[in-house]
């Protein structure tokens, strides 16, 4: 057996802190997860928390220190590595000595796993169980990867005494440096699109280049929503001698957090294109990378390095999981939002977890609360939303902006202002008030809503982690913002890690509702609703570019439906229940055909 990952699922990044310590919780079982490394403040507080818990000797890093942001991130990642390795060694000892623990662990492995069958074979042999199993475990077990996520757009300029610091001290640049300087050998997920300046900065760190043996100490994963974007970004990096080790394809709308809608391209056809053209991605990048490495005088590679394709967004059953692995030849499937209901895996406070358990389909929605101006999946009834309503009733709007991670609007200050901040909203509301006479009541209310709807994500997305660990929260009371995908509506109870993993692999079912539509049908429904909402909310006169965009969107959806019509009739995965899924598809096709695209106003 080779040292391939033990599992064919991974836990993607969730918010700023929902997976902040997931590797410490799950990596010993071989489960890979992704940590956001944008917010150095929570990273420093979590480091202090685990430093005490595990009696380690990491020192605090003050924000007065030179390059404190990157140093805090490096330290936390190194500490996680220490803790994960220690927990992994203890776990190996436990399953070597305790047969029950070993059987429980085997129950969490994929049914197709070579490791599972190897362990079963050893268990069937009665002699010298201990030493045989220990040797086998040492040779074949490895902890899950401690991967990190950087949202490329969160790259604010930073200042010291009103003087702008060099670009390398920008937020995302410092995060990248923090990971690059850590001793981890893992992957960095870059999400939210291309940032050429940040991508170019990767060249400064040798760990991202292959050594003489073609080994990459640190790998690059790009989160993408279509093939074209993957090819463009992959080639951009390859020209610098950098290899993309994985394309992590995410549904544009059927996902948690920020939602980057495609132009009506659906996940099935997108995955089909990756499957058909994966070799084009590999060859294109390999040719460009080899030339760049030669030019830089760095070690070249004989053949293309490994490139994985993975997928995530809206997956909810073992049937869907298995289908994605088999039909599209993906290496792993991401399961995000369902893990918010697994206390052993994610960092969520009790009240918010209870809210997620009780929430129904209509409670999950695509909001406009993100200061980035990107649609953001969330759920109704969060403590942040309640506090915001209480404030607005007193005519108070906006938040104290303490962290400034999303202070990216340069409209009022070269240092940047966050659109969720009190300062920004006060100016905007004053401007709106001056225009009140020129607007209808509906227009005024709509514009006011657009200004005041924004929430402070920097604080709201980390509070749950503080609350769960009883870490003191300073500053203005802002409650919790949480970012589940709409798929979480079909999960209605808190479960153990073992139960969730067994659900993924089809050895148990944790869903109460058997009427949940297939993930592709769910995504199609969300996209049609998105198109209708866009058309209906276009108050102004329809422009040529809008009409063109909507027509393309509709045509892409119809092409996707044609693809599914064929897939559902021909794939063995839809032999059972195929009739229902075909009827649902026909229903949404009619709905889409009846959706009229407005004509250009004369």
C-alpha cells in the first residue's frame, strides 16, 4: 500500500473560525480539513487556548511586533502540527492495544479501503496481533492534512502611523507568508478568484517549487467554479514555475458562505468538462512550468506532477458521494455544512448549533450581508441578526470596526472603510437622506436596506468559536453570523463524528427526511430562483448587457438540463428513483422555459 489519504472526503474551510481547530479535532483519524488563516487575532487566541490545554511553550506574539500577523500564523500552524502528531501517536497506540477502538476506527473507513481490508485480515489472524497490527499501522496510517485557506480578495493595504506599508504586509500576503514559513507540508487553498499580485508573491518561497525528486513540500489548491477559470489560473501560475496540485470545484450557489454564481453553468456539466479535459490542464501546465523552472535554474521534473480534481457543494447522501467519485473520477468530495452539526469536528456554540438543527428549508437563504458585496449563504434567526434588528429599532446602524479585515472600500479613505461599519453607513445614510425627495418610498426603503443590511463578518464569524471555548469576547456585542449552505436544511440533528463519517460511506443514514431532492436538482432550483430574482429586482431600465447576460444564463441552464436528462437515463446510479428525478427535472425545465427575459427598453 502507498501512503494515500485514508478517506475520500475532506472538510472544507467554513467561515473564519468554524474549522479554526478542526485538524486538532479530526486529523488523527486521517481526515483532512481546512483552516482559515485570514484573522490573526482569533489565531493568536486559539494558540493561547491550546498552549495552556496541552501544556506547550509557545510564546504570545503582540500586535506591536514587526510582521506580527505572519508570525502568529506560522506559530499557530506549527503548534497544530505538534498537537496533531502527538494525538496521532496516542491514537495509534490506542488502536494497537484496544481491539474495540480498532474496530470503531475501521467502521469509519471507506468500505473500499485497502487499509480496512488489511486490518480485517490481521484481525482474523489470532497470532501476535499486537506487533503485526502495530507494524501495519505504522506503515499505512497517516494523519489528515492541516490545509489552510486564503480568500484572495481579503488583501487590505496596511499602515503604520499613517504610512502605507509595502505590499508584502497586506493581509493575504502576510497570511501566505505565515503558511510558507511554517514547517507544515500541506496545501494552501486559494479561493474567491485570481489575485495576480498575491499569486506572484508565491514565487518568493522555495517550498512551493518541486525539489530534485519532484516533491512539493507545500502545495497549491485552487477553488474554482468552472473549467475555463481553472485553465487561466493554472497557466498563470505554471508560467512562474508553480504547479496547481488540486482544483477544488465548488457549486456556485449550492454552497456555504460567499456564493460566486456561474453564468448558469451547472455542477454536473462542469464536472464532465473537468473529466474530459483534465489531461489538457495537466499538459498545458506541465509545458509552461518546465520552461519556467529551467529559466529560473530550479530543479525540473521529468513528467507532470500529480493533479487532483475534487468537488464540493450540496452533497448530502452516500449515493451522491459515491456517484461523484465514480462518475467523474474525482479524488475527494468535500462535506462542509453537515459537519457544523458535529461538535467533535467544528467550533460552534450551543445556541447556534441548536438554531441550525431546528431551521427548515425556508430559513436558509442567499443574503446581501457580506461587506464584500458578494451574495452570502446564511440562515435566519442568528444572534447577529437579532441584535441588528434591536439596534435598527433605535435608529442605530453599522458596527464598530475593530479588525478592519474587510475595510476594502476606498470611497471615503485611502486606508479603506468597511461597508458594515458605523462610520461608512452613517455617511451613506446621510447621502441617501439628501436624495429622499427625488425617490419613491419603495426606492428609498430599498436603498436604505442595501446600506444597512451589511454585517460585520470579522467579528460575527469568530464569536461562536470563542463562545464554545469560553474565551472572553471584547468590544461591541455583535452575536454570531454563520454561513451554512442551503443543503443543511435536510440535516436535523447533532451527530457524532463516527455517525457522520458512516453516513458519508453509506453505513448508516442520519437523515430523517427521505424526500430530499438530488443535489443536482437542488442546485438547478437555486439557479432558476437566482435568475428570476435578478430579473425581478432590476428596477432600472433593462440594458443590452443585462439581456445578453440573462439569455446566456438561461441557455446554459437549458444545456445543463439536457445533460442531466441524458445522465439520469443512462447512469446506473439513477436506475432506482430515476423516475422521480426525471419528473423533477421536467418540472424545473418548464419553469425555466416560462421565465421571460425582459426586452431592451426603448
